[in-house]
C-alpha cells in the first residue's frame, strides 16, 4: 500500500490511520434496513457511502480479504403494524412474511440500481434468534441483564461493575442525564433503572414469537439492538475462527462498524454495551463510522412536509424534478458531498450529476475501453483521506481535461459510475437514460412480483421486457440483471 488509509472514528472523534486487526480478514458491519416500507433517499446514503469504503478496502487489502456484513431487520413492531394494515385478512405471521419478502427484494433492487456491490453477507435477524438468545443468557449469567415481567432488560449500572468494560455513553459522549433526556427513554414499571433497555420482550398469541431466554415460559421476541450484536459476532468473529470462545476478550473485536449518525445513540451505544458485556472485550469494533444526514431542498425530509422521496420514486417516477433518474446519477449526486457533512438533495444537484456523467463519457474513445481493475492513484489517495469523494470526483474532472481516457474509465468503474451504454455517444447499445430507467423499473417490478409469488404479473412484465429486446437473468438471491439482446 503506497499510502495509509485514514478514517474518522466517532469513538475518538479523530481521524486515525486505519490498521486492520488482521489484514487477511478485514471486517466491516453496517446496520441495514428494517424491511417494512420502501427505502427513502436518506437511507441510500449509508448504502452508497459504505459501498465506496467496501470497494476501497477490497482494493487496498485484496478482494478476498474483506468481509462486509449488512443485516436485514425483519422483526420489528413497525413491520407487524404494516402487515396488519396491508393484509387484514391474513394471519399476522403470513402477512409479515409477505411484507418482509417484498420489501427486502425491493431494497436489493434499489441497492443494485444504485450500483452498489452486494455485501458478502446479508444476515436476517429472524435467522439468528438462537444466537441472540445465547448472548442474552450470557448477559444474565454475568449479571448484566435481569428478567422482569417476562422481559429481559440490560442493566446499565451492572455493566459498570464488570471488569474492563467501557463506560456506558462513551461512544455518544453523553452523561446519563443527557441520554435520559435526549432519547426519551421509555419509563416502564418493570425497569430497575430508567436507562435499562429491552433485550427480549413477550409476544402475544398470533404475534411473531420464539422460545424465550432466562427461564421465561412464554414466547417472546428480541429488542431492537441485540440482533446486531448477534449477527456481527456470528459473521465477523465466529465465522473466522470457530475456536474463539465467548470470553476471549482480545479476539471478540472486529474492524469497522458503520451506519447513519442517528444510530450513535441509543442503537450503537447499546450494541457496544451488549457485546462487550457478553464477550468480555473492552471494545466491540475498533472504528465507528457515521454518515451525516440528508435533507431535501433545504428542509428535513418528512411525510408531513410532502418532500419525502423514496429511492424507487426517483428511479421510476417523475415525482422529483419532472423525470426519472438513472441510478448512477443518484450515486454521483450522493458522492459529491463528503459522507460526514450534511447533504442537501436537490433537483439542481441531480441535473449537474447527469451533466458530469455525460461529459466524462464523451471522452474520446471511452466507449471502446474496458476499464482496468486498477483505479488511478490520485483517486485512491483522495478516498484514502477519510473517503474524500469530492476530491475523487475532482480527480475524474482532471483526468478528463488531461485526456487520460483509460485512467478516467478506470476511475469511473472503480466508483461504480462507468456506463458508456447509458451516457456515452455512439456506444453499441444506444440506450437513452429514460429507456434505461424504464427497463430498470420493469425488472424491479418483476422481481417484486416474483418475491410476492405473483407469477402471472411477473410473466406479463417479462413479456414487456422481451418486447424491448431485453434479456433478464434471475440471480439466486431473488435479484435480477438484464442486458439488451445482441
Ligand atoms: P432506518 O431504516 O431509519 O433504521 O435507517 C436505515 C439507515 O439509513 C440508517 O443507517 C440510518 O442512519 C440512515 N438514515 C435514515 N435517514 C437518513 C437521512 N435522512 N440521511 C442519511 N441517513 C439516513
Ligand atoms: Zn445495528
């Protein structure tokens, strides 16, 4: 590696040189979506930003030496409420399965349209209930959790009494009083202390429920935070060395944990408390990264303000700026701002991103190039400075001006922005962006229909695609890719 990678660490509030625990197994966990509704454009920010980090790590350490896990939260009260609303005639658990399957397929289609690589693992919460139960049992054993009225609660004050534990609140850097005031922590009669949080709660008949830990007789379901402690341990620690014991303090740590800035408290603070107390280490992950928030045309995005916009609406409808936007335009617009700064999502920004993509793809001969896997040095240098994507984009402009077309193509490809078929002149498959977006929309709708087992609709959509000369290939994970028939 010619230069070091520096990353801003929320834990220390500083940019630090990144040093992996094991350069042969660099490990990163990003908190993923709760699958009850379309992802909005704010949710696209961590997906895109940490995809760039994933690409950079693969370049620096080797494709086979990086593991990226991003979870799917498929158990949550918001999911239950949505399922009951959308399928009032179905038993709740069947309705939930429909909502989560369709939303997960949609999320994956969105991520693919945004030209993100698939993470190595996308674990689902409901497939890790056993691991969650084991961690909860361990927390009870160590005195860091207690059972009350069929709930299991994490005891914040007990954490302080265990050896080596970080202080609760050290990631958020807030005092207990501030945390109590800021997080509107639920006060419940069964809590010993207002700060204590739920690890497990009882389920009523008909609600999703699993055998409970802690000797509780009835069925129950996990609280919000425990799934990430369980899935990160399973896929980033145990998967690499099954000999690692739960109390092997030194080895129960992975490299990077990331998500949006709103997750610092309480979600990440609580993940740290759970993992450290269960596994005995003083850290859960070495580096904590958080993307800043996205607002729309200068205002906080919210349904009540009418400026709430989903990734899918941007890709498929004319709701924002009077046209549908190809995924690479959304991706570039997102990367123009460094990930920690707030971003203002505007029509103007999308128009500029589209113009940039066209200008880059107008470079002489770029349509005939198949870009090398080696990104230009200047681009790697910019990204290695805490993901300085504006710097990386400036480098693309410089390469275009300097006529370094092969380097430009490699840089575009590295950032997931190389697409002469859509943006270049005189390319073999002259697909204009509108047609491209239309095809993406049809392919996505078909994947969604298949996930919902609506095969008649899926077949109808395939016929429509065939009529456009498009061949669709279905992947094992329920997603699909397409190409224009030669
Ligand atoms: P949620 O579905 O709300 O848990 O969010 C999924 C991911 O998107 C988390 O990493 C959030 O921090 C992130 N996120 C949610 N809203 C925004 C926003 N407006 N801007 C940037 N990131 C966001
Ligand atoms: Zn999480």
